């Protein structure tokens, strides 16, 4: 169970944990399923809304737990419909989530940490450093709150917000399991994706646990030297080790393919030579490549022009794997994770 300063977050309990709790209170086990549905399916904000529970049980829950721990600090809606949420946590820190509504799906991009320790050179979150891991409840609650506020049905969840999910592995996985629970939001496992910047040992663990969720790897460079320059994690987990863990994942998860994310940085990793190196690197794997033109920010990196993006993708046309180009969303509200928090932190002193 996740400890908070006062009460505990009920949102972060799995159905098994909730059942164990209810049995320890000498209640019938079916009460746990009722409570779980109120929290995750009905998405209630108050215990007194749980009308099929006895008043003594509702009072006991109220004495021991809280339902919502995130406070909405700011919500911005872009001209393309993308919504960005800035949440204030119980300790005064901030995290971000993004809702991307599309014709056939609504994707929520959620955070797993406050800040990040990896320091990727093109990422605004990396400038913050790591302040702390999020609890399971704080991760799950981002989805529940956005669903309620936006009134959108959630079809997809991606752990690609602030932080490195595999550096908060247990809580990220448990949050994914709660989000996929059929008695809760019931998001299909194949529609939940956990992204990593390349924590190779955790990729192997993720494969061994045979979890139903997808895997995305933030690659961003086809060679070790370049990857080290823009992603310091490559010094700890070199490209050869990362690709070895990716090969292991596809050998264990034979029906799954990895999504490799490749942020395109003008003049850094967008040459035709690098495109050919990318084909050579990824060709042996069952995968797809998602090309993402970088967002404009204050970190010194420039987005490639449309012509440069097209030229790079044309160089990949002979690749034996699928290629997609992600259209930048929410640029008018700085929707890339970390940008709004960094901007806000100029006015906010984080509590230590």
C-alpha cells in the first residue's frame, strides 16, 4: 500500500490488495469488487457516493483512505484538441499528463516520476533532475481524473510522460495492471504501452514476466557515440546491450513487436547516412519505427523542416519494418511533457 502523509490512496490498490484488506476487516469479499468498481468504473470522488455499501463501511474507508490526491493546477487545450494537464501533488510538486483525442481513439500520456534522472539533452523534463517516484495511485489517478474532466472514453494509455517508467518499475507495472483490470477501466493490454529510454535489464525482466502490455524504446540515434552525446543513459547501458535486450524481448514475446521511438533533431540525427544505419540496426528485429520531429523548446535543438522529414523517411523506404511519422500535437500549448512544469517551476519553489 502507498503511504501518503495522512491517509492512503485507495486508487493505488489492486483488486487483490483490496480483497485482502476487506477480509481483514471481517467484511464479505464481494465488497472489495463493489468498492473497486466505484473507484475505477464509476470514478467517484467521495465515499458517500458508494451507495451500496453500509454507512459504517463507508466511514471506515473514509477514516483510512483518500480517493483523489492530485489537484488540477492548470488545463490547456490546443487548437488541434490536444489537452495538457498540470497536476499538483500532495507534497507541492508538479507532474503533467497529455490527452490526445483522435477519430478512432483517445490516448492519455502519463507520467511515472516527478522529473527524471536520465538527462536526455533534448527533453525538458531532464533539466529538472529526479525529485521522486510517483506512487501507483498517482500514476493511475492521472487517467481517472482526465477521463472524468474531459468526458472522453480512454482507449489507449502510454507511459511516455515525465520520468523513466523502468526506473519506477514495480509501480509502473502495477499501475498498468490496475488500468487493465476488467473490473475497472478495462483497457486492453495491447492498448497500454510502457516506454523506456533503454534500461536493458528491466526490458529482460519485462519480457520474462510476460506482461500483456506493449513496449516502446526511445532510441533517437543509430550509433553508440551519437546516442551517448544526446542520451547519457547510453553510457550505462550501451547500444549493443540495449539491442541485445530487445532481441531477447522479441524471442520471448513472439507475437509482439517493439516500437522504437526516434525523435528527429535537425542536423543531429536526420542524415541519409543515419537512416541507412538505422535500417541495419533494426532490420533483424520484429519492430516498427515511429519518427517524431522534435518539439521547439529552449534546449537548443531545432525541429527539421517538412522537406527534411520527408527526405529522411524516403531513405527508410527499403526498411523491412513499418514506419510511421508522428504529427506533432499541441504545439501551441507546449504539449511535450516537462515543458509546462519547467515553465511553472520558475514561479514555484519545490518542497524538499
